[in-house]
C-alpha cells in the first residue's frame, strides 16, 4: 500500500474513532411509571439551561433559555445567542412580573401577559411539570413501554412530545420537548439540569 494511501487510511481510522467517542452512548432506562411520577412531584427546586425555538402564526425566534424553579415560584429568562436579554418573566408570591423592552409589567396570568406583549402563545404555567416529564391533572398521557412519559395531550389543545431522557442525580429527566398546537410550535432542548 503506498504511503499516501496508508496515511489516508490512518487518518480515516482516527476520525472514525474520535467521532465514535464523541457520540453519547444510548442508555436504556426502565421505571415504574406511577413511582416515577410520584418522585417527579417531589422535585420542586431545580434549574435548567438550554435553548428554546418558537414558531407562531406571525413570528418565530430562537433563544437561550434559563429557568429556575423554587416550588411555585420561578424565574424564566430568554436571551439572544449573543447574550442580549430578550425578557425576564418571574413569579413570586403569586405575582407575575415581566421585564420586556426596558419596561416592567405585572399581571396575575403569565401566559396572558406574555401573549399580550409579544404575541407568543407559550403555556408558562404548565411547562415546569412538562420539563420534568410529569403529567399534569386533567391531561391525557401516553407512557412508553419503559414507564417514561412520552406524550401529553391537554384540553387547551397542546400536544407535548418528550424524549432523550437522561439520568440527573437521582432523577431520570427529559432533555428534548416539543410542544405544538395547529398554530404554534415550541421546541426546548435542555443542555443542563441542576437539581437541588
């Protein structure tokens, strides 16, 4: 084999080995669905970092997502990929405040406030449970054979698909979510879960 062909073969072998190392190994999880849902209900203090993409009837955008949950209260931050803050939405003591375009707005309904100011239909109050892979009351749920929540259908018309579950401390949590209605699509990719 000529030297150049040997070098090419060696190079291709190294590249294939490196790409094999870079691929996250597939792990098969299996849980008792009821016990797993009960465990997720106990998880009340957490934080995620990730990405959110939104496509509605009139607008689409992508943003860096930071969400911190402390029991019922939360802080949701969206930023551009260069770090410019788009908005901060907070719930504290049943009061909702939204910082958007250098102004602060208050309301009792986070989704309604967000929609009124931006036109984005995002089900803010339901997302914390969905991010954990937890089904909310009055929603239809489909569980995979391994016991993990795979899909939710809500009475408000949202279809939620959950995937890419991974072990995070003592919890098995989803890292990919897709939320859609006939007019809206939201994709969330979690880069990092922090559990307290």
